[in-house]
C-alpha cells in the first residue's frame, strides 16, 4: 500500500483536513482511546522525532524493537486494528482536544516544511537511520490508521 506523502504540501494539507474534521465528540469505530487521547498518541511519534522527552531504548531492548517492530512500522502493510502499542505511546491521563489537535497539525506542517532531505538517513528513536520514504511511512501510516479509527 502507498501512503500519503506528508512531505508534499497538498498531501499534508489533505491529512490536516481529515484532522480538522474531528470534533471532541467524534467516537472511535474500534479501540479504547477517545479522540483527545488518539491525537496525543499520534503526537508521540513527533515527540520522539523532535524532542528528548522520551527515553531511548538501549541495548537488548533497542535490538528487539528494531528486529520485531521496524518492519511493521515502516513497512507497506497497514496496521491491524487493536494492535498492541509500545508503552511510550500509551496515553494514561486526560488530554485537551484543541491542544492536541493544534500540536499535531503543527508537527505535520513542520515535517512537511523540513522536507525529505532533512529526514533521509536521520536517526530514529528506536530504529536507527531511516530513509525519507521510511520516515514518511512511519508518520503517514500511523496517522491514517488512527484517522480511519475515528471515521475521517
């Protein structure tokens, strides 16, 4: 499957349009997260990329994550529904819908503006250096999965 190219302004704006279609009352079609938690969950991928907020896996943990999760995260196949998520992505506190929505849109816009050359061979939090195509898949596939979860 091919994913939206979030480095392309038009395709990034299409994804933002889907996010803007969400409301605080939007209900999931599957899963346990509410819409605010989902937005916060999607923001974690960008926090891992742009901040040092979350500790990096080391040693055996990093090896296992790279070995078992990398193909799922940056590969072409869509995520399965109700797939278990990494602990760093679990949202366990109350989140503000508007704050999380604004943050996510800002992350998408920043990523688009930085462009593919910024990301090509950039080190990921857990997977080592990724190509710009792998980075796009990481972001785009995850967003698409959760936007579908909420029917947009």
